[in-house]
């Protein structure tokens, strides 16, 4: 009686010769490693993705396969209240009616939800950092100058109209106080333009520069986060789950993590 049992490789279908006392073997055709398990006199080959906790794979499944098999799309009907115009006795009235609207939902098992891939971080292109600049001083200076000019033009108009009539307001001595008063807002606006407005512009430039630096730093952080997420997704696509030990692992690394620590495990250096 032969000491070998001939079987097929679960990975490639090639013939394997299993020794009676062997615990593991390697397929000469595809290089896959198999663990040999004996149950009730039968020989079962467990393929490469063995759980590092129990060292078996009979309850091991790839995470992407779990999400694919335990996520289903379902179509149904939802009822929404919509206003509808109805003619009643020659009068058009608006009444609320229940309208059937087709909807499509996705049903996912609790296990598939727990094994969902890590969320994608925010793109750096969408980051906006307000500069917080102000134009209050410039606005006040412009309004003050406008008010002074309008007052001065009004005063001079009254002077020119009153002068031919010979009234007291038409003399230069009579109009001089009014001119001096109207010059006050103009002088104030000039002072604002000379002193306060440049200070405000300089402060705005500093705020704009600070906002630009802050945005560049946030964009850099976002790009780093995207790179780390891409690596985490590459690992997630190779991830396996063991239902016996409720853990996830990467084949060939001899490392694992409980399913509650999957996120940290994917981002681990």
C-alpha cells in the first residue's frame, strides 16, 4: 500500500502527493503552500491564507469577497408628499398628495460594515483658508471724502447762485466758514489715506500671506494623508478575515489585529 495520497492543488489543479505523516506541503506547479488537516480519516488541504492566531483557514475569507457577497442592492418604492395643483369647481387649489417614488437601497451585513474600507480623506484641492482681511478703514476714507466733496460742491453752488442776487450768503466772507466746515471731512479722508489705509493694507497683506502659508501646510498634510490612505487601501485589498478568531491579517506577514483595530492595523508602518 502506498504511503502517499494523490490530490489536486486547490490553487492550480496540479497533482499533489501527500505523505501519510506530512503536516504541510508546497505545490511544485504553482508554489502555493498548503496545510494538511485530517478529519475522520479524510485529508483536507488548507491553502495559503492561514490565520496567524489559529493557524487554520477553514473559516478564513478575503475581506473584499465578504463585502461583495454580503452587500446587496435592493429596489423599492418610497412615498413622498408633494404639492399638486387640482381644479375644484373651476378654482385651482394646491393639495398635498402621496406620490410613489422608486428608490434603490444597499443592504449590508453587520460584518461587512465592520470590514468596510477606510474612508477617503479630504482632497487638498478643496481646502479654503479665509484670509480675514478688512477694508473698513478704506471704506470710511472713501465715504468721508465723498461726503466732503458733496458738501463742498453744494456750498460752492449756493455761493454762485447767491452772489448775483447780492444776498449776504453770496459774499466770500459769508461763504468762507461753510467752505472751512466742508473741508474738515476732506482733510480727515486725506489723513486716513495717508496714515490709516496703508496700515490696513499692510495688515491685509500679512493676513493673506499667513492664510496662504496655512493653506499650503493643510494641502501638504492632505496629500500625505492621501498617500497613507492609498497604502492602507492597497493593504485592505489584500486583507483576510478569520471568523474563528474575529481578526484580520495580511497573509505572509505573521501579523494580525482584532477587527476593532483594523483601521490602526491598515495604517501601521
